[in-house]
C-alpha cells in the first residue's frame, strides 16, 4: 500500500477521532444533563484532596516525575515507523498543531472526548487502543505494550494537549452509539465483586471524601490519567488503576484494554464530565 493510500485511509478513519473532539466541543448543557450525575453538582478531582506536596508536583511540569517519559514520546510521535515509514506528525502535524496537520486532525481535545465509538470494531476505543490501531493498520508497525513507557509516554503527550478542557461525553444519550457500553460500565460500577464483596460505588460514591486508613477516598475520576503515582514510582494507565482496585477487593482483574474496562472507562468519563483535564497528573 502506498503512502498516499495509507494517509488517505487515515484521513477518513481519523475523522472519527476528530469528530469526537468536535462533538464534545459542541455538546450542549441540555444533552449532558439527560441523566442526572450521581454526584450532582459536587464533582471533584482527586487533586482536591491531594497533599500540598503532591499538588505542587502536578502544578509544575519540571517537578512532575513522569514528565521525562511524556517528553520523550514526542520523539516517537515525530519518528517514521513501520513498513509504511510514516510518523504521527506526517498525518496530524506537530502534536500541538491546532490545525491538525495536512488532514486537519489535531491532538487537542482528543483525550477530553475519549473513549469514542469505533464503528469498525463496534465498541469503544480509548486513546491507547487508537494509538495501537494507527501503528498496526497505517504505520504497519508493532503495537506498543499497554503499560510500556512508549505507550504511557504517547498517551501522556496526547492527553497534555487537552489540559484545562472539560471532560465531555454524551454516552448517556440513547442516540449515542456508546450508550450500550455506558450501561455496561454502569452495571460494572455498582456490581459487588471479589472476596470483599465490594463495588466501585462503595468507595467512590458512598464514601468519597471520607478517610480509609490514612487515605481520603476520591470520587475515582479519570481526568488525570495517565498519571505519575508515587506508589508506583512511574507513570501508569487508568486500566492499571482499575486492576489495582480489583486486586484490593480480592477480585480477579480484567486485562488491559478489555471490553469490561473499556465500558467502565466510558462510564467514568460520563461521571466526570465537566471536570477540566489534568493529565498527565500526579497522585500519591
């Protein structure tokens, strides 16, 4: 397949990515309020209850320990890869190019609007899986391992372009193709599981803001991912956090990029709609 054919295909399929950003930017408050948020107007990020030291690390990119990984990813973004010999920049322009390069598909707004519906695979696709889809289908390159520095760097680099933008989704709307997966994610959120017989809601809805041992329970929002977690001593993905929560309640974790976690990610994006994007953030 020629470079011209490949890039033309990217332009067509990538329109879904750009479309997600456009839809989010144009979403009205009426659309967003179709189903009441369980938190009401009291939606807050884990940044609110982080220590002053952790906040300072997030506020200053020079202090964010994960920043070298995200900065290094700009080299990956700009480098030709795979048998096709094309780079992300060849199609999308520089990562901070608001015009989106030759095909008009900018990275700004992508992370604020994902997951979106992938019409080819008939299910949600998140930023990580979109990166790998571009690599395997268009660059003809090997996919990144989900929790590798390359993948975390790329997702962090792309998420950084949406900083300050509100989390947007209309997955609660019955006319949104994501709606069945939103419902599946909602069911997952409230389902008891594991030896401790606990659901996500027990910590992040019923007891958000309360202390458990020496920690303040958060609302479990996703607007900071990928993020550098001091406990991990490295950046990590949202699905790593899901797996950790499942392990904490002694339930069997699902795989990275699994349908179960994609549905949960879709539902969490809806619970956190309106929150400004903080990624790549820092948490304890």
